[in-house]
């Protein structure tokens, strides 16, 4: 290293290490964020009761997950995470408790109580659900809600 200032070389090498280190850290964070958006939300699988398992099958058959999430992410419809037992603000400014009766009403007649912050776009095609299927679907929503 003849003709070079050793202090300058050390600073450059240290600076390069810092830049490489910062780049690796930023790349790792970006990779983590990208992977977080790829399907698996990393949350623990909820152990469902028999009714909850049947309700999950109803939700899948009806396509509920195309608008509702179970992990808190925002979608076209409200997430089911934390829903059961919570206070829900409606578009008209009123507040209701999301008990089983509210959840069933929201499924059977979705235009009767529209959640604040969401468009009134849920299909009204759930009148064909039997009482048992409805009870199972409500059980599933309650169980994935964390309540």
C-alpha cells in the first residue's frame, strides 16, 4: 500500500463495510416483508371445534375468504380477527356488539348493518344456508376471531 494514507484506506474500508452491512440489513428486511405478503401470515393455526371445521368448509364453499381475512389484514370486507364480542361501528354511526346474533344478521342480511369504512357490497346470496350451516359458520368466525 505504498503511497496511500493508511488512515484514508481504513476509513474507506470501514465505510465500505458499513455500506455493505446496511445493504445486507435492508435486503433482509425487504425479503422478510415480501415473504410476509406471500400467503402464510406466520400466525399460529387456530384449533377449531367440529362446528368450526364445518363452518370453515362453509366459508370456503361460499368464497368468504375472497373478501374477509382471519389475520387482521384489510380486504374488501372486514377482517374476522378480533370480531366476535367486539364493538362494531356501523356506517350510520351506531355501534353494536358483534355477538352471534349480529354475525348471523350480517351474513343473512348484509345490507341491514353495514360496517363503517366498508362499501355495501356483500352479496345477499346466503339465504340458502341451513340453520346448522349458519351455526357452524358463526362458530368458525367466532373461533378464528380469537374470542
